[in-house]
DNA sequence: GCGGGACTTGACATCGTGTCAATCTAACTC
DNA sequence: GAGTTAGATTGACACGATGTCAAGTCCCGC
């Protein structure tokens, strides 16, 4: 059933996937390595992908078919008010952890490759919507700090939850993911959420 | 007085400096470009620097002889309590702005070159001390939020003020530096500082 | 058995880094 | 003034990576 072409293509994607996943920094991953890992000639890669960036982008897409941003976003859609903010932060924090190596690869290609940049921007757009929705939930519950506009609050939350920030805290400072989520939640609440008005 | 060697060396550094400063992404800057800009042969670069990384690191050092981290740190040393935190954030925010392109270059080399990594770590260590000192000022004034240890607070502040975070807010989201400083100040205060105890 | 698509092999162009050897030049020394 | 020498230049080359090309091989379906 599976044509041999498809088989090879996915063998390549799997190999690239493993390569990206295994801690190795993205720029270090060579076409020859991927080919070898896939048990395929280097040239075969160019039969299926137009170049290195194309392959890596396809790899990233391949990975998060399973764990998609939208699903994460949905996960927090139930809650309202400040609890929605918490849910969003927790869901996103967990998501980054699984997706990080691939996101990093995309980031690394951002400057060189316009397609990679587009793929990245796409992802970040979805992520920003999650932030905006969480802020909107605060607004609806009348719990957004008065000196913040929804836009500004969204910017701030987006920045706090950026992969860059995650990287600093968990990779550079060695925070476990639980602490990351706990502290980010407290931080966001401290700045964005105001106490409920007395009835 | 100035030997011709020194003269050439600084012409190279100036050229590299201009190249790094002019928006160009660091990986794009080629040895040949720098040589051309310095009005010198490509090989001359290798007479003065052992390789590309060495040159770029020297360039970064060259740049912030004037605007040094320690000076920035000193700038905030006067204030006490929460005002010290504000002073530190303002001073650091302004400093990043001038130093950003060079810092970025160093960051970009981090994975490849151990010397670049060391230079970077050195800088970040100094920066972390600034954060620790600001937190210490809060502790002394009895104004650190009780559910934060000084270490955790320092981690958090360090992450908030990281170049990465600055990048997201000012470069990606287009915040003017004033807004960055204002919002970071509010954010840090919201999370780290507790109201003064009543007398 | 034959045609054609998928893959391989090996060669090659290109680009950037880094090395090397030969040459040039200007300044310093005797 | 001649010789030495450090600093530069020129041009060539090795290396490693990407990407291209052409010819050949293998296997599958008709």
C-alpha cells in the first residue's frame, strides 16, 4: 500500500526528527548525517526536499501533527477569568517542553530562510491568540489590572511565555518545568490580575 | 608612537565593529567583508586574530571598554530598597540598547566556540550580580515578597532582564525602550516587592 | 521481458574558513 | 647607505558543507 517513495520520505523525516530531538544543535545537523541515519543516500534527500531548510521545516511540521498548538489552546478554553490564565500558562509550558528542540531549529533558520520564518510566524501567531484569549477572559471577568490595556497585557504575556524566556529559565538556569509553570503563573497573575471587586 | 601593527589591528576592530553595529546578523559577516572594510587584505586578519571567533570576541570587548557592565552596575548602587530595583532595571535596559548587536554576535557564537561561550558567561555573571544586589537591597529593606527566596527572586529578575526577553519585546514586538523599562519595572515590582510594613 | 520511477554513485561547482609560501616594503640599526 | 626584520600583500590551496548533474542500477507493474 505504502508506495516506496512515501516510505523513504518518512524514513528521512523520522531520521531528521531523531536528529533534532537528540539535543544536537540544529545548525550542526548535516544533510549527510540525516541521510546516513535514514539509511539512504545523501542525494535521496534532494529527491524529496528542495533543500536543507525545506527538510527541517517539514520535519517540524511532521512532529507536531500529534501535539498541535491548537490542541493546547483548546485545553485551556474551558476556564474563565484568572483560572483561564493559569490553565493557559500550564498548558503552554507543558507544550513547549515537548516541542522545544523543533522550535529551536525553526528559530535558528529564521534569519536565513523566508519559509522557515513564515512557519515560525505562523506558530507564534497561534500562540499569541492563546495569550489574547487569556487576557480577554480577564477582561470579561473584570479582573485585568486597570493600568494595562488588553493589547499591552497580551504583549507582556506573550513575552513572558516566549520560548526565549522558557529557554533562559529551564535550560540556562536549570529550573524544572513545574517551577517554571508555578513561577510564571504567579508572575503573570501578579502583574495582570487585580483582586476581585467586593460585591 | 603607534606601531603600524597596532594601527592595523584597531582598523580591523573598527571595521568589525561597524559591521556588527550595522544591523547585519553576525553569522552573515564574512572575514572578507571585514578585511575590505578595514582596507586590508583578508590574510592580515589572521596575523592579528587566530580565527573568526577570536576577532569577533575581541571586537565585542573593544566596544564596551567605554560602556562597561560594571559601570552600569555602579550606576544603581546608590539607591536602596525598591528604588534600587528600579534604578537597576533602568540602567540595564539602557545599557542593553547600546550593546545589543554585539551581545547578539556573542550569543550566536556560543554553541560553536568555547571562548565565545566563556566571554558570554563572564558578562552574564556580572549581570546576575547586579540582579542579586538589587534583590539584596529588597531583603535589607524587608520588602522582598515572602514567598520568594533571594535566589529564586534573582533567577526571576535575571530572566526578566535577559537579552532574550529584551529582544522579544523591543525587536519582535516593537516596544520603544521607555516602555520596556516602564513595564519591566512594574512587572518586577509586582512580583518581587511587597508593600512596606506599617510602622 | 520491458519501460519507467525511485534510488545510488560519483563527480563537480560554489562558498566560506583557515593555512602556507613567496614577495614586497618601510622602518630601524649599525 | 646597506642589511635585517616585522608587518602586509598576493595568490594558491585544503577542507567541509550545500546543492547540482549525469549515468547507472534495481525493482515493480504491465
